[in-house]
């Protein structure tokens, strides 16, 4: 007999092994890299093309064993920093029959099953779509598709093995007809953000496009787009009479 308010749930994460790799493996790799650097500074200092040559020469002049101990300590510290970043950025997915919770660092998002039509993993992103085909959630993840599929299916969610709208995407080029008013300008801005690796700006512009009913899929630096069924039903916005040219077009 179930306790009041309790719902069986499934948690999908990297688990203890992932944490062990990050908090043990990365510091060990850092220590090894530090020891290797200390052991080869004399050889590296003689190479004319090696980067940071001034730093290498300075390290080579340091006395031993403090130089090696210091290099190993710095490597361990760098490994711990990377482990901390990796732990904060890993995605943890908790699924039950009513909702899905996606937690990363201090961000915690909850999506109701009743609002979700289909869930899938595509291009290393976990995506939840609503009944109009709009994205409720898009989160990058390295979690195995088999575990995610089993978690969602076991609680009655609609899972697809790939994006069911993949064939609807079109390559975006400037001034392409069929887009809602304002979408082309946002796509131009997002193209610049993607080219300059400004990921935060690209994510924000994706959200703005979603409000217009435009869903994106990236392939490298290229943007592909489709419209949600709600946007298709309304059709692209037309200029008002005040915005038309004098000849009425």
C-alpha cells in the first residue's frame, strides 16, 4: 500500500562511478600531468617552438624536489576544479508518473506529464515537446538513451527514439519566406552568436524564437528550423496597411 503523496520515481544520473571518475580520476590525471611537466622542462626549454617558453624556462630553474612537488600539487588542484565544474554541470533526471525534474547545478526545472506529448534524445540533447510540437525543455546530456527511455516509458511517458519532426526542418538562410515576423532578425543574431561561441546568447535567442513558434536544430554552425503547429495554424504575420509600401503591396 502506497503512502499518501508518494509516487514511485526513477532517477537517471551518472551515478557513483561518474563521481569517482571525476573526483579521483581527474586529480590523478592532473598529478600525472604536473609530474610529466616537471620531468620534461629541461627538454621543453630547448625547443624553439614550444609555447609559454618563458614559463617553461622559469620552471626549469626551480630547485628539486620542490619544483616537482609544486607541479604535482597544481595538477591535483586543477583536477579538483574540473571535477567540481563537472559535478555542478551534470544533468540529473527524476521521472515519475506525473512530472519530470531536470536538475543541473542550481537550476531545477519541472515539467508535467500532462503538458508533454513526446520525449526523445537527439544530438545529445534531452528534449520534451508539447502537443503543438514546441519545446518545453532542451538539455544537453551524456546520459545513455537506453536508461532515459526506460525511465520515461516505465512511468507512462511517450518516448520516441528520435525527433519525430526531424523531416520538417529546413536550412535557414537570410530572408527565407515562411518565418514569423521578427524571426529572421533573431536568426541572424543567433548565427553571429553561434559563430562567436557565445553560447548563453545563443540559448537566449533560441528561447525568443520559441516564443514565436520557431523550433531550432543545430548542425555544426548551421541552423535548421521548423514551425510549431500553432504557428503554422496562424501563419506568418503579414504587414499592416500602415507598414505596406505606398502601392499597397
